[in-house]
C-alpha cells in the first residue's frame, strides 16, 4: 500500500502543472488577439508618397517645367516619388491617369545623345520635354557619363544645356540622373524597349 501511495503522489503535481500551462496559454492567446485587433499602431502605418517637381534649371534661376507629351499634345507630370524618410535616391516616373510609367534613357541609335522617354505597357514611347516661358519644347537627353552616372540635360537648338533637378514641397533639391548597373550599352529591355540607363533623383553631393 505504501508503494501505491508513492506512485499516486506525482499525479497531483502533474495536474497542477497542466492547470498552470493552460492558464499561461490562455493569457498568451488573449494577448495575441489584442495585438491583431489593434491595427492602429504607429509602426504599421504607411508613409504617404510625396511628389517632387521635376524641372529644368540654369544658374540664372530659370526654372522650366518638365512634362511627358503625347502626340495629341496632352501634357503629363514628371515626378520624383518619395515613399520614406530617405530622400537620397528616389524613383522618377511619368504620372498618367493614376498610373506611373517607367521613365528611362533609351539606347540612342543614330542620335548624338540618349533620349529620355516614358514607356507605356505596349512599348509606345512618350516624349519628355522641358517647356520654357514662351512655350518652346526642349529635348531632354542623357548627354555625358561619369562612371555609372549619366548626366541628363535639357538641350536647346542652340546647344544650351539646362540641368534637370527635383524639388520637394519643402524646397529640398536633388539632381536627376541616369544610373547604370552594368557596363553594357543595353542595360535591360522593358516592354520591348532597349534601356540604356535607369532614371533616379539623387541627393546632391
């Protein structure tokens, strides 16, 4: 009988352990449910996108609009897009009816410079132009390289060059440049179009 009682003693300890374990599991489940239901925590909020204006610029403080221009004369905004607090490298896109078209320097072919174009999903190219105060349209192109960076300028018929910049709503200024990831003439192909360089808004040195 003594041996039987000794064997029965651990069962009380096991029962207590199971009760404690179940209680711990229940509390954890409640905490998980509370975390899931609290969707308004600051760390889960998405930062709204901030659009920077893209302009052509000369040291005389001249600022010209830069627009996407379709063959029927429709004008579309070209914007650098900030989606976080980091503004050192921003994507640059053409905004058309809620869509964001890729903006790239394409392979130049017989051209002296690399044309800057927006690219539709079907491969149709959208011209990118600077527009001066008289309404004159000025080509925007990649004109020279420094390492993996292609310098983008608005180029007039008289060979005057205007820098291309992005300006934030608070007045911060980035340069707009072509960026190459490889040394190949054709960086990649997008929607059937041969791309020479990607286009980014880069923090000024």
